């Protein structure tokens, strides 16, 4: 299951019901400090009952309380639902067949908390449930009552296995014909449990695993931030082994009940009345508990080190998780991180964002983060941005991305200078870190060997990372580049040889940039990786890699030399000599031999001419 949205009602600053849609991959919640960004993440932590996340009466909105409201609510919607589920016995059914989905066809779970104490009052499923009084009770009927109702409605003959409740429910509903439904809040403790078998437990076991990493931390040996990644790994491991764990629990239960029953048999010989009063049962399921920590040098807990080190542990947990295969995992995982920029050097901020973006591309992972740093917000997929602002009464509300909203968000956050931008005289907008490596090394190497008079740094020309091709539109249309107060241009891969949609997108960006009277440069080859020298790669790795000007060289080289595709430029481009740079960028025009990358650098340098 994937988290589709979260709704907050009377919760902290969210006085009225506020819907926050969650992107299927990465959601970036942006806005000023103290505007309600962290509240969204903490609400999710309370909903998923994350360790350390406990609601209390101070979570109740004071204005709502004064108006007579006696509860606050956190509701979550889920899509990506399982095709089939076993809710009771061993028969498969669906949430649709059981009338457990809301009007939008998704699973909506509502948790209500008492205003007076903050304690959970009720967990319910908001759904379109049968209006008929008898049909509305099917999920809570004991087997004996279910059979009785089925016999009254004459469906007993159509039930293949009369021991399976799901088959009785299906037969009764089928016989009822057209079923009228109404919005209903089904209390999971009352309307979804029969014969001591909780249908809710089966549904809850399918919900995503949620992990929250907060910006503020206690400085103690139990620092949740240092432990949480490993504890989360334990949860995932237990989830993947749940079938074996359940089988082991059954064996333990059978063994213990056997001892208990034999004890009662002996007791019955001496005191039959007392023995007949006793029924053996487990009060609760076994608890599987594992505790981990990380010790640093000389036995000093890692969470006693500086805050930057602690955040780097988190960074590398995400990096490791991004590379981990998730094949076979049964549950989705939601990673929520508050202000990844906290205590980190800008370079590490970018590394963390890259790791998160990679992780979000995995089919059963979702990322939700908050930030008020424009540089990080600019790296997020545009469709996943949620801008939190306040209305005229000071109440927070959430705006979805659009040109007007993004412009407002940009103005609210401000455009902050990148590292080194204080000395800049001109700016080149590029897609990612590899483009910066590409341009700077080409300029520095060609200058060192006398092919250029100056490098980019010499002239104060600074490349700025703005994310993918789609982000160029927003830097242009929102005047973010102009707000820097410096001359600027754009450099992108041409994507020639890629999909028609990719090529068309580049052409569209070119028209947008040139319409502003700015220069737009793109590669003659498909991507910057296509300019790598095969001879150099072979000299470094012993592997001969063949690729053309328009093929996916990044992927081909990465697979051949066992380097991640996105790291190919970082690994090999700094090893390119000036001769190799010129050789691999040579082209002919009007019977003249020309050098593309030398000409590109010379054109960029005209920004400050």
C-alpha cells in the first residue's frame, strides 16, 4: 500500500480539515519556519504509532476546543492496494468486495483522539458501506450468526466451504443484488472483528512502515536518530520474515496449549468443577524485541559525537538503503526526514538529496521531507512540492504546485547564494553535480595546456545545480535566475538518441530560455558521458567499452566497469587529458575541423566579456 494523502482536523495549528496529498515517490513540504511543516510529519508519526510519537491534549487546536470540538483527527488514505487479501480463515477477498473503500476507491483510516487527554479514542475506516442494517454488520458477525443469517436468506447451498466466513458474506451480498451504500465510519474494534479474529489486524499488517527522522534530537545514548535507522532495518527484516515468525508463533502456541490442556485433564481428576471453569489462552502475542546501537572510537556512542556526524550516519543509511534490493519485500516503507540541511555542509546536503531521490524511485519506497532551503527545494520533483503558508487568520494551509504557487514559494523562501556565488560575475544553470565536474575540468585542463586563456573560475563564472530539465522552466518563468542579479545562460544534455519526448522537452526549454534573450547551450552528443575517451577508460580499468555518440553511454559504461551510471562522470572525467577532451569533442563543419568543448567554454566565458 502507498500513502496517498493525510488529513488533519483540529490538530495543532490545523484548525479546519486540511488535505495534504502525498506523491507516490517524493513529497517535499516547503515553507517558512513555524508554518506547520513539521506538524505534518509528526501527525504521520502519531498515526503510524512510531516510537516516541505520543499525542497529548496540547495537540488539540485551542480555537476548535473553544468552539466545542472534543476531538482531533488524523486520517490517512492509501492506494496501491493488494489485489487479494486474506481477512479471515484462508479465503481470499478484496477490500472492494468487503465495502471497505471510500467514495474515491481508496482505503481511508481515521484515528480520533480525545481533546481532554490526547489519547486515542477510536480507529475507524471511512468507507461506502451497505446502508442495509443487516448487510452493514456482516464483518462483525460471529460464524454462528453469519450462518444463521445466510440460511434465513437462503444462500447456504451456494457456500462451497461453510467454515469460511468470507464465503458466507459473499453469498449473502450476491443474493442481495444491488446494494445501496452510504458513507460510514466503521469502528475497527467493533465492526471489524468476530470470533476473536480481528480483521483489522490483517489490514493493519499491510500498511506501510513509517520512519521519521527529526531535525531536533536529544543528546543521549538513546538518541533516536542514531538508533532509528538500524531499528527500522529490524522492522523491515521482521516484516519480510513474518510468515516464518507466524509459523513459529503457532508452534509455540500449540506446544504451550498442549501443556495447559494436559494440566487441566489432571486437575479434572481432582476438581472437575474448577477445571471446567478454566480456559487456556494467550493474553497477547509474543513480542519480538531487538535493540541496537552504534559505538564509535574508544567505545564512545556515535550519538555523542557532533550533530554533523550524527546526520552523516543518517545520510549513509539512506545511501545504503538506496542501493539495497527490495525484491520480495511485502510492505511499502515511508521515510520522512525533517530538514535534511540541518548541521550539514552544502555538499552533504546535495548528496543526501541525491540519495533520497534515488531511493524514491524504488517502487515500494516513499520519501517525505521538509525544508526551507531553496537550493534543496529546487532539487525536488516539481509535482511533489507542497507549499505550506498561512491565511489571513494565521491558520496554515497547503498549496499544490503551479506557476503562481511556485513563484510565491520561491519569493517566500528567497533565493540564497550557492557556495562561491558571492564572487560570481556570471551563472551557468546546469542539471546536476556531474555537469559542474564536466565544465570545470574541461575549462581547467584546456587552460593548463594553453588551449584557453582563462578557466571559468578565473572569470567568476559559477555553475548552479537546478535539477532536471523540467526545473529549467521554473528558474526561467519564475525569474529566479534574474533574481540573482547576474548574467546567466543554460547548459543541458541534448538527449539526442533518447526518446522523442526527451528531445522535445529540451527543444521547449531552449525556446523558453532564448525568448528571455539568454543563451542556451546543449551537447552535440547525447549526454556528457558520450564525450569520455574509450582508451582512457580501458587504461584505467582494463575493460574496452564501445559506445556511440547517441547511445546511452552512461548506462553502457556503468554496467561494463561496475560503476553506478550517475557516478560515471565523477569517476572518469577528471582523468581526461586536454588532448582527449579535444579529440572526443571534434566535429567537422564546412570542411573545417572544430572542437566542440573548447568552443563551448569560450562561449560561456562571453557571459562576462
